[in-house]
C-alpha cells in the first residue's frame, strides 16, 4: 500500500488531512502537495512537505516522480467563476490518465453530493442514482465515470456535502441578510470528520468504492443558520418559510461512515 500521499490541490481541506496525518506518528506517511503559487510552495516546504507548483492543465512531468507508487488525493474544484467546464473536465481526465501512467497506486477523487441534484425532497443513500443539474455537478459525474472506467481497482470516490469547520462557515456570509427557503434542509459536513474519513480511505485497498459524507443532522436552514449566528455573536439572518414543512433532499451517509469506521464527532453541526 502506498506510503506517500500527494495532495493535488493543497487547499483548506488538505490542511486538515495533513495535520491529522502528521499528528499520528504510527502512520509515517510522506506528504507531497501541489499549489499554484510560489509563496505557498515556500510555506508548505517549511512544514517538510514536498511542494511543487502546478495548475490544472500544466504538463505533469514535474509530478510524475512523486506519483510513482503513491496515493493521490485529487481535489481540484472548478471554481465558481469558471465558465469553461468542458475544458476543466478534459483537463481533469487528462490528469487522471497521466497519474495512472505515472503508476499512482490509489487515486482518491474528492467529488460532491451535488451530483444527486437538488430539485427534489428525497433521502439519498449510497445506492441512489446521480441526477446532476448544474454544470459543475455534470462535470464531476463525468470525471467520476472516467476514473471508474479506467482505474476501478486503483480509485475511490468521496462525495462531500457542504464543508464547514471552526474557521470556515457559510453563516459568515449570510449574517444580516434576508433569505428565502428557510424550510430547506441543510446538508453539511465538518472538515475534521472528513479528514478522519479520508485517512480511513487511504488505509483501505482501492477497489472503486464510492462514499458520500454528510452530517447526520439535517435541520431547516432558517433554524440552523439563525442559531449558529447567535452562537457566534453575528447579526442574525432572517428567512422566509422557516415555519413551513421541511423540504429538500437529505444525504444519509450512515453506511459510508460505518464502512470507514468513523463516527462523526461534529455531527450536530455546532
């Protein structure tokens, strides 16, 4: 099993995974990472991370020595301002192909639960069919299919609900605003629980598994964000329809958490 992990796209979530890996001296993972800026290369290098400058679409020659025999965590979202998702999808598929040719032993693709769509009120479990509605979700499904078609025995897909954490939360941008759909259920997951799950994935033999991760709590957004704003001392947002019956999908991730041996510590979304 690979003992080097390469984070392609060392962003906010990767920081939690890396911190958890390095805090456990028994794992002894070598850690490498890509980033798009020279400044962050220096920052990561100062933490004994083998950092390389790379952006999606670049030639992978600089990465190939790192990928040989390694686990690759592929977490390169398209970005909200990216309107050319056809190019994004093509470049991601090419990156997967190049990683396989470079003998990456395990590719962990960080995907999204938005692949299940949003215009329904269903409970989604691990057997549910994808129904992508947005351009980003369609792109993620295409990349998932490409990975499973070409490297099922060397891949794992992890679909995440909306990420939150102690230093990142959507309530900060909702504070003081008036919003609709207060009765819509929330599907969020704490980055610290996700980090535990990803480490469990790294320690499993790859076999084309698909997991989705979401907190077991699914309160109405009007109730939830008002409560969190109050706890954090922020100006309360207001919502329409909070008193209406709850609507919207529920991501039930119980089977994924159980398979990975992780009990969410932050499942109440506080």
